[in-house]
C-alpha cells in the first residue's frame, strides 16, 4: 500500500527538526523504483561493455547491454570489482544524465516536503546527483565511517539528504546506515581526513575519502539504524552524524542517496556542489556568509 505523503504533518516536521531525521514509509511506488533500478543496471552494463573481459562476451553473442535485473547487476559489479575498481566508481558520475534517474527529482511529493523542511519556495529547490551505495558482502572498501555531509559540502548552508533502499530491503545484517540521533544539534564538528577504511587500507587507491568524526563525540548519542523496506524514504539533516555498516550476509544490498538544497545561503558562487576549503578545493569564487537581519 502506498501512503500519500503530499506534505509533512506538523508532528512529522517536529520529529525531523528534533531528531535530525524522519523515515517515511511506502513513499515510492514500485513502478518508480523499477525505473530507477533499471537505469542503474543499464548504466553499469554500459560501463562494463568498455572492458575487454566483457567485450569478449559480446563477441560470443551474450548481449549484457540488455541486462535489466539485480542479478545481472551483481554479475557486472563482481567483474568490475575484480578487473577495474575505478570504472566501478566512475559510473556514478553519469547516473544523473539518465532520463529515468532525472525523473526522481520530478517527484512532486518529494519537492513539496523538501520545500517544507528547507523553508523555501519549490521553484528554487536543487538536486545533487543521485548515487548508488553498494554494500558488497564482506567488503569495507565501499563503506563510510562516522561523518556528516556538511564535511563534504561545507559551502552549502541549507540542504538535506535523501536515502532509500533499492532492489532489496535494508536491515541490521546486510549493510545499512546508522544515524546518531540528535547529533545534528552540534556545530563545528571536528573530523579526521584520510583515504581508506582502517589502518590496513589507509592511503590505498579506490577507497573512499573519509572525514571521520571521533568516537568520543559519537558515543554521546543514541545510534539508530535506518531499517527500511524498498519504497521507504529517509530524510536527514546536513549535520547529522551517520555511518555505513559492513554487510555480514552473502548477498549484495543497495541504497540510493542524494542531496536536496536551496542556494540562497551558499558560501560560494561555484556551480559545483562539492566544494570545500580543504583538499586544495576552495570553491572559488567564494563569498562571505550572508548576515541574518
């Protein structure tokens, strides 16, 4: 059953601002998700087609460019994990150009709710690229430690984050997002910057860059897993501390993420969403913070 979430109730808005997040059950229809999921599979199939190992299969009459199922996607991911991890990452950069993935941003209920939470008119709402979080069994390379999104996007002053499972439900065992409830109330949260997941992988290529929040801060808050079914939507505040957990099952799991923002309080004139005053990326041209009247 699809619950019509045209707007948030006052109690739902209060929950978001008090706790830093809200989980909306049955937000997306199965048809909406199917379109997005198929687009994900097709984009990865196109990427794999450029790799010799798979081009040989094309020559043998196996047309994986017509792959559409999650089982097909997993075959491709296993190949890319073994043959070309960089290709696995780079495909994320072309998702936003997919017609079906662009339709995600046209969900009127999502636009209405974002307008409520961001306190702006619907006409100025912007969507950062929709991405796919991949939880490969027993793999830490694609995981994030405790962090906030504002560490990645400090020049954007008013945005929220969307997270929702695709292909399968998300539970405690198959790799999930954990949120530090009410941690969004903190300001100027310190972090440690490095590439890798643990001491054995720090500095290695094809690991995520981490902006890890110290455990001494995280342990002050209740940790809440985003237990969600396919169709559910999690919205959380830019300063919410959260992390991803290892997948202890023998099956892949997936979630899609994006940032939704309004630009009136941005501290940069740059059109690039991910700009920050470190990593030699200053987001020029920068501007001073807009004073409140």
